[in-house]
């Protein structure tokens, strides 16, 4: 009966070693087979632990990339909104500039007409000169306003240039983060697959170990 049980253990050991792709030219005892199975089990558990740790790190990195991407997207939206406001203000300044230039043209035309009247109507010279002085003062005021508007226009244009540069940076940031997200997600899939594979291998080796241990105990 003892000889028959040893024969069964030897047969099971051979089948287990064949299933786990363990090749050995020399005969292996039951004790050696159990040691080999224990070694396989420990290796499988160690591999599973390592891939679980790597999976946790990659998952955290993916989460951080998503947070950074969301932040940069909000920054881009804010900058885009500022650009719209800046353009609205610039349009208003351009309209003011156009109106003031039209007023200057009108006043200059009146000045020319009144100068001609002064030459033709000597009796109205004093009145015309007063009108000229008033028109010139108006023109000077408009010129001052035009200078202020030109300065403001330059300020808005400079602001637009800065905002465009900021927008370009945010767009580049989004592209970079999208690339990183793809890279980390690909790594995550790889680690998930390895973790799953080694988890299954660990369970398999555990079952083999338990089975062989039970038979060894019966011996």
C-alpha cells in the first residue's frame, strides 16, 4: 500500500512539473518537487506584488495627469474669454478713433471754408477770427483725445499679443498632457494585464501547492 501511494505521488509530481514547464533530466523526489512548487508559488506571489505596486503608481500618475489637464483647460478657457473681452474693447476704441478722425476732418473743412470767407468778407473778419480760434481749440482738443486713444489702442493691442502668447502656451500644455495621458494609460493597461496574469498564476500555483501538500501529508 505504501509503495502504491509513492507511485501515485511520483505520477502526480511528473504531471505537475510537465504542466508548469519544468524540465529536469534527473529523477525528482517528492520532497524536491514540493520545494520546486513552493519556489514557483513564491515567485508568482512576488511578481504579483511587484505588478500590483507598479499598477498603483501608474494609476496615481494617470490621476495626476487628468487633474493637470483639467486645470490647464480651465486656464485656456479663461484666457480665451479675456481675448474676447479685449477684442470688444479694441473695437470700441477703433470706433472712437474713426469718429474723432471724422470730426477732425469736419472741423478742418469748416476752418478752410471760414478762412475763405474771411478773405471775401472783411467786415466779418473779427467774427470769423473768433470762429477760427474756437475751431482750432476744438481741433487741438480732438488731437489730444486722438493721442490718448492711440495710446490706449496700443495698450489693447499689446494686451492681445500677451493673451495670444498665453493661449498658445495653454494649447501646447494641453497637447503635452494629452500625450502623457496616452502614454500612462498604455502603461496602465500593460500593468493591469501582467497583474491579472500573475494573479491567475499565483492562484494556480497555490492550488498545486495545496494539492501536493495534502498528498505529501497523507504519505
